[in-house]
């Protein structure tokens, strides 16, 4: 039997293995949809562990640990893409222990290198104890999480695998190393892109009356939307409007033909999020009509990403199991994270849980915001993530969980 004590012991003994994997992946970041070397390295490791796998369309893949005994079918997910973000040679305090091979253009500035390393290490432990387990465990390596392109192929593949529950981890720079949160309910925000493109008629800046100014139209859209949200979003709910860019002309005396607004909505209540997106769409059309402009590239309600919401039953099992397995104070409550995760799509189809694993260490210098040139991971946190991944498998089976 794979006991909690054994899980923690083996995760600790494999710390160097996990660290080596994380550093290997860190050196070879590849952006969404181009993770060819990354997948090859994943396949090499799965082969060495004796874990068969299938390749998905694109660059994703799924490893399979079949115990040969009846039991739950569980999916353990890790994302694999890097970011087109430059990486500083140092973190917030010290020189990094490992740096991207392409530091001027691409790096793992969100921790996906750590996610892959933890998932593979958990697979190594689970494979070694296959005879003590039941059911089937799938190791799901999702391409293109940062650009939302990989989850459809993964979910399509899982449809035929009778999945009972899903699991995922995100290392989190806002939490201290030695802590984790797997609380029920909303954990990460839903999102919709906001990028209306207003079209007018350009002209000389001295005669705005002879033009149709899309810049004025776009500016009023921004004001109208921000004002309307304060009146229309349900009291007690949160919908943030992150305006990031208003792109119009390039000189002071030329009215442009076009002006584009960029930003996102973030929310933890899908109904309120959809309401905000619909509101912004109507405001864009009405504002364009008011100023004699046209508008396109409006949000698509069918492509709004939902919030990541942990299943209460699964989270309840894990909070108890992790609390008994790990030192006091490790399992904490923490406010939800306003970033967005494609793992939300898994949780709309299957019960499961998404855990935030603290990696902030002031002495080491980790703790910079994700997607930041100074972002770094405290590798001391990784054995905890490995142990929790393995315990997810054993705890759900022990609890008699059924979908």
C-alpha cells in the first residue's frame, strides 16, 4: 500500500530528479503550439519510465498508467508552453540557478517547466507502485495553455477515456514556499478578450468636421463601458476591466482611419462575466453608431473562458488528506487569483481540483509576478507538489469517490 508517509518520503528522495527535469525544461522554452523539443523530451522520459503514451494533434500528449485493476480513471494535467518574454540573468535578489537558452526572446516565466517536472515525477512514483494501485492514471501534457489553443484537443481525447476526476497545479508567486491552497470554489478568474476595432474616415487634424474620428469613438467606448459596468454588474460580484491599449494614429495632425481598443474582462461568476461581455458588445455597437463609425472584432460569447472552480467534494477530500500528510500550516486558505487558466475547461466537464503551490522565497529571490522577466521558481516547493499529485490519486480511491 502506498501510504502518505511513503509518498512524502519518495517525493523527497526524488527531489534531485524533479529539479533536474525542471531545469532541463527551463533551458528549452517553446511558445504555444511550437513545443516540439519539449514534447520530444517528455516522450523520452515517459519511455524511460515505461509509460506508454499517445500523441495528440499539435504538440500535446497523454501518458497512461494502467494498473490492470478496476478503479477510478484520473487525469493529471500539466501545461508545457513557454512565453515570448525575455529573461533576466537574475531574479529579484540573486543570479538564477538556471536560465533559458534563448533569454532574449523566450522563457518559462510562469512555471510550466515546474509543472511538467512535478507531473513526471509523480508518474515515476505511481508507475513504481502500480501493483499497489487501482484504476488508470493519465498524465496529460497540454500544449498552448498561454494562448488557449491546446485544451480542445486534450478534452476531445479524454472523452473516450471515461475520466472520473481531474487534477492540476499552478506554482504561485503570491504564496510563500511551504504553503498550498486547494480550497473549494473559484480559484482563478474567467476571461474574455476585449478588442473592438473602430473604423472611421481619416483626415487632417485641423478639420475634424470633415472626418469621422474613430479615436474619439474608441475613447467614448472606454468611458461608457467602464461606467456601465459599475451599474450593471451584480453587487457583491467582481468583474475587472483591464484596459491595456488604445491604438489609433501615430502623429498629432492626422486623424486615423481606425482605432482599436485592447483589454480583458476577468470574473469569478460566469453569469456576470457573460453579462459584462454582452454589455461591452452592445456599447461598442451603439457608440460606433453614435459617432458614425463601424466596429468589428467584438467578443464572442461562445469563446469566453470560464473561471476555474474546484469541485467541493474533491477539494474536501484533498484538504483533509493533504492536511494529514503534510506539516501543520502547509494547507492554507488564500484568495483567488485573477489570472485565467485553461484548466477551467476541464472542470466544466469533470469534477476535480486545481492547487496553487507557493514558490515565494525572499532569501532566494523568487516571488516576482508571473510573465515577468524576473520570475523564478523556488525548487524546494516541488516535492510538495509531487506528493500532492500522488496523494490525489490515492486519496480519491480511498475515499470511495464516484463521479
